[in-house]
C-alpha cells in the first residue's frame, strides 16, 4: 500500500504571535502536521524563550524544542506599518494563535472575538493564564504559579516536602488543548462553514489533569499523600533499592499480580494472605511496612536479578533513568524517533511528533533565526494579494 506524501495540514496557514511555551507548543504540533506557521516576533529579541539559555550551540534548548518548522517574521506591532502587515497576514490565515494577557490582547484588538469580527474565516485562539474574566483574569501566570493554584504542587513531592513538576506542565497542558481544539475547529469549519474561536486557560487545562486526585480528596475527606515515586492509592508502587546500589521501578496493580509477586519475587507465597497486605486498601494503609519487607528482599538481588524475577511474574517494571539517557534510549533508537534539525547554531536531534503521516519523510523543518523570513514573507504579501476568502462549503448541513 502506498501513502500520499501530503501532510494533513498542507495548505493551512497559521499566524502565531507567541512566546514562552504554551502557544509555541501548540503551533509546533500544527507545523509538524504540515501547516505553514509564521511566527511573528518583536524587534530587539523576539520570543523571550530564545534567551532562556545558550546550551544548544548557542541556541536556547527551549527554542530548539518549540521553534522547529516555523518561519520567523519581525514586526513592530506598536508601529502602524507593523500592524498593517499583521492584518495582511490575518487576511490569508486559517488560524491565529496568541498568548498575550487578556487585557493586552483586547487593547491590541487581538483577542479571539476581535480578530474574528475582522476576519470571520480565521480560527482565532487565545491562550491565557486564568481566562478572560473572573478575579484572576489580570494576574500574571507562569507555569510555577499555575501549578500552585491548581493544587498540583500539593500533590507532588515526598512527605512534608512539596515540589513542582520538573517540566512546564501547565504550559504543555494548555498548549495540548489549544492544539486539539484548533484541529476540532478546523474540522468544524470544513463541515459547517463556520469558524469557532478557541479560548484556553492554563489553570483550566491543568485543573482537568488533576481532577482524579481532586475527586479522591473531595469524596474521601483527605488529599492523597505525597509519596515521592510511590502512589497514594496503589501499593507496592514506585522505586525500590536493590543490593548493588541500583533502583528499579515497578507497580503491582491488583490482587492477582500481588499473588504472583509474592510467589515469584518475594519467594513467599503465604505472604499473599498476610492480613496486613491481603487487598489493595490494606497494602496502601501499611505501605511503609510493605516497602521495608520488599527492600529487605531486594537487598539480596542485583538490579538485573530483580528485573528478571519481576518479568517472570509478569509485573510491570522499568529502570529509573537519568534524563541525559533519553537520547540513547534503545526503544526510541530502534523506532527511529530522532531527526536532525537545523538551528541557528548548527544541528540538533529532536523527536519526531508522536504521530506523523506514513511515508511523509523526516523533514520537519528548521528552527529559525530571529527575523530570518521577514523579507521573504513581506515580499509574498506584496506580490501575491489574496482573493476574497469564501467560507468553505460544509460537507453536510447541520441538523
């Protein structure tokens, strides 16, 4: 069977007035699916994520991650000519994404409602920290702060020590929902000829992701305990030390697995019926005693021996790898998940998107230098004026 080399979003134009992580994460996914993404940046530095660090041959590691496959155009939106050029881009755009504060977006006429009033065909997306109204609408919203407001930090850590999640999870959650919602809006426009606005807040996106522990707390009267790599409602679960100084991750999810674990790994079949550990609730209640029992057994094994026994018992098991090992992970290498990506300082390996079109090749574009495409894009605007865009004909009429 042969596959088309066309990508799903070939021909879709995205204009992105973006910075930091949330909006760039959304537009990077759209670029991976074939959209043309024109990134509008301010003079004098552009997206401030460009300056987060210089670790990738002089280029920011965050910007290499998020900038792939985009064109960079520098426009001064405080200047009449810069605003005129942005409006020209919006006349041609299918999607507009911005993550200005709601107040700044409204002052500039770039909030979703204002953009769609001027350009009814455009799917206008605004990503904010807390939403366009409500008591926190004007509050600054960085990833750390939203993790705190959502309760995520209260769930993360060990014992009395709280910790933020080690990646920009609030930004990524908001960017993920912006991406999927834009795809849904494009589909809606194709079917019904109507462009819907997309409004995403970081707090609401992350609140969805912590709904499971919230419901647990709301209906049990107690928040889940912070247990490091362990789990508040499943035991045994987490990282355990082995006799050779290693640490191994595994999880026993149900009573059938518990019996196999006792028989094969602990070598003590009778332990499965111990009143302290006979079901999941009691294993969680007595998790400290259970973990001591397990580590006493694992102290007699190397990490390889422990893993072999866990696999024999059909228990889910993994290594506790350092982040620096990801680039050489044998599963990612075997599945050819890395591609060489040019960036202003050289090249770097970046990951293919989790889904990409079969046989579409490995070219996901380069990371642009600031303003690299300003001249070519402005020339295109001058030499190729748009025809009046018509609403797409719906595939079927709404009921």
